């Protein structure tokens, strides 16, 4: 499958003065893949995208697109249209002229341009706005113009730089559907840069997580969500509880730890052999942590911690509760709002948390 | 109660203040305009009858036509040159970062801060040293130096309103640097460019001191006005003055309108 990737980064490095934005990064992207590059701001994700578009030149390593080394190919000679965070629509051109811009620059004559732009205005459902000025469009409509403008030249690779960050929440969901549908229909490769894990996980086949100019983890969305490799990824991708402890006994089926708030059991990892007294960190996703009003019965492989409630965060149908153990260790649990209907959530109230050891995930040391 | 009173008083005071300023600015111009239609030779009250004789006298004077044509040529050439230089400077500032950029910009904006008479003397000294004084194009050179900073300031303001990714977006869509300049930067800056053309033309058309020093026998209209005034009382001056005033004001107002119309439209975006 990876014999003929569309995009290859081979040990690519980019510096701005003393700051290394991208540090010795290598990855491959296959034809027809929807890949999200995700990370906090300043992690090098946008710089990587700009290097793909030829807007930055790497200081080291090779960027290969379609088997051809692109390092010295200037931006206008590449076929790597970008959907900008600001959209960067031309305010002095109407919708149609914006869409036709790329075709005009490639020297296509006016009649053919018109046919092509009609086709794409139709496809993006903005044909009725063809003669409007950009200033007369809503945010969602502009988004569609930006997509039509980028896709009209029918590229093999589309780059997207946080294109949904300026939209309202309900429009974001709608545009995510538009994007995934488009990508499936066209069968072209999408490289999507974002800091939002919900956008990345909702759309991408594969996610590359970057931190401080390096790749922290790459893989299918679900793997990254359920099996973060490092503490950085576990903290970045979601509501994980990250717990530290010291190994007291390691068997093939269960590892016993001593944490600051008491003894625990976790699932052993195939990649990492543990010995007694090893210091470890593991993650347990907040939605795998159960809440109990009375102390649950002890079972092998189930961990129970007495806690007090600190606060709750209500987002739609899911509630996140923040709780504290006796020694001050903090926990999060995510629960469906309807399951909490009969429970008294006064802060300071005592509860018990439980989770199963086979839901835990050991992090790299 | 008293604060309401105070506010009311302050409001009236400010209105009066603005009114007085307008009177000081426009009274001489209006007077000149009125006397340009007065049949009597001396500007006294009561006025004589309405007459266009001074305009007829001006229009039948070949010297006036010569000066007017010269002023027109000078202001058009100055406007074009100053706007090209101003655009180039503004674009360099927008696009590039380099050492001593602050000094570069300060230098580019320097000419209008030099006292006119010193500027005029220096121009005369320099141009005559290289054997180029007293020509029409020496006035053009001097006026271009004087007005290019205005063009630069206007265009720079416009470029600062531009989304920085716009130019890169053009490259990304297959435009080389020249095509991006032609299809993105120039159309975006167009209102400011037209505005700069009008304003630099107006400044050049009005400019007296520098023109008087370097023009030699090639008089522009403001120089001609001075010579008429120096000679004797001649109401033709009022007619020429009104003509110059109307041309300049038209250009300045056009410059304002072009710049504002575009900015307003985009603000609603």
C-alpha cells in the first residue's frame, strides 16, 4: 500500500532564526487519504503545510510529491491548492472570478473557464451567487467559494489550513460533512491542519499529532484516541486521566501499582516490560471512569477510589465531572446527562470512582 | 442640570469654533470668486455689475494658455511618476523585511518635512549644477520628489488593510510573482492608486515655491499668478485663482471619494 505514496517528508527540517519550527520530520501520505495534522499552536503543523505548498523552503531533508523532489519547485509551479484559514478570497473579484482565478493563471481560455467554474459552483451549491461580491456572502458561503476556487483545477492533493476555525459551531459540523463527502467523491488526497481534535477525529482517516516540531504520534484516529503513546498525546487528544505510580508487582495479565492515593491495577503493555519499582504513567479515558454513590463491590481487575466532587462541566448531552481523591489527585469522568438526572451533584459530596484495569493504557516513559 | 447646561454651551462653542475656522479658510477664496465676476477693476464694495470680462481676458491671453498647458503636463507627469515611486516604496515596505527598514522609510517620507524654500533652493542649485534647470522636466523632477511621499503614504495605508495571505493565495493558484502583482496587488491597491494620482496632481498643480525657483522661463500657473500680482492690480488674478481652486478641489475630493468608497464597502464584508 505504501509503495507509491503521494507525499513523502524525508527528515524535513525548517528553522526561523533560532526557532526550529519543524525538526527532522518524516511521514508518508497515500493517494486518496484524508490525513489531519494536529497539534497545539506553534507545533509546526502549519509550517509543514506551507512547505508542501512551496510557500516555505525546507532547511534540510526532502519533500517528495508524486515521486518528484519538490524542494526547489516554486509555489506557482505546484499543483497544491490551499484553503486558507482566512480563506484569502479576492475581495475585488466576484464569486465566479474568484473560482476561475486558478484556471486563468494556467492560461485556460474564457469559454472553457466558464464551463469549469459553472460545474464547480453547481457542485458547491453556490451557483446562484456567481455574480455576487465576496462581501455579500455569509461565512458558510465564503467557505464554499474557497473550496471551489481550490478544487476547480482538479488537483490530486488539497491542503486545508484550519479552514473551519472562523465558522459557528453548527456550520462547522455541516462543513465537516461537506468535506468528507467531497473527499470520498473526488477520491483525492486531503491534508488538513487543525488544532481541534473533534475536527480531526470526525473527518480524517489518519491523524498525525505534532508537538514542538516533531511527530508525537501518527495513526488511525481511533488508535490515537484509545491508545495515546505519550503523556503529551494523552493530554492533547482528550479527556484522559493521567495517573502516575510505582510498580509493586508485574504479572503477564495484570500490573500492580502504588499511586499517591492507594494501590491500583493496570493492563500490561506489549511494548514495555515492567519490573518492580519502575515509575510509570498510564491513561484512563474519562468516559471509562464510572461514578458510584455507594462503594461498589471489590472485584479483581477493578479499581475503586473514594473521591469528593469539585465541579461539573455541562456540554450538551455529556457532563464532565471533576473530582478529587483524599491526597488531592484530580480525576475527570464523562457521563451522559440523562444518567445523572437523579443524582445530587452538590460540590463537596463524596462519591466513588471505578474503572476496569483492561481499559487503562500504559504511557511511554 | 448644570452639566446639561455646560454640555449645551460646549456644543455651541465647538460649533462656533468650527464655523470660524471655515470662515477663515473659505472667506478669501469666496471673495476672490465673487470679485472675479465683478465688472470693476478695483476690489471694493459696493460691487459693480456682474461680468465675465476678466475670464474673457484670461482665456484670450496666449500666455495663460501656455502656462495652463505647462501646469497640466507637469502635474500629470508628476502624478504618474510620484505614484509609481510611491507604490514601489509602499510595496517594498509591505512585502519585505530588511535591515535599516526604519531608516529607509524615514528617508522615503522625508521630502515634505523639509521647508519648501530650502528644498526649492537645493533643487535649483543641484539642477543648475547638472545643467538641468529652467526646463519643464526640471519642474517635474522637483515635484516628483516633493509628492512621492504622499503617494507612498496613501498606498501604504491601503496595503496595510490587505490580508497577508492574499498574495500567497495567488501564487498558490498558479500565478507567478508578476501575475500576482497584476491580478491581485494592483487591483487591491487600485482605489489608493487613483487617490494618489489625484492628490499628487493637485499638489503639483498648486505648488508655487519650488516651481518658481526651478522653472526659469517656463512658468506654471501659480508662478504666472505671482507675476501678475507683483505687477499691478489686475482682477484677472481672481479669475485664474478661481480656476486653479476648482481644479485642485476637484482632484482632492476625487482622491478622498475613491479611497473612502472602497474601504467602506469592504468594511461591511
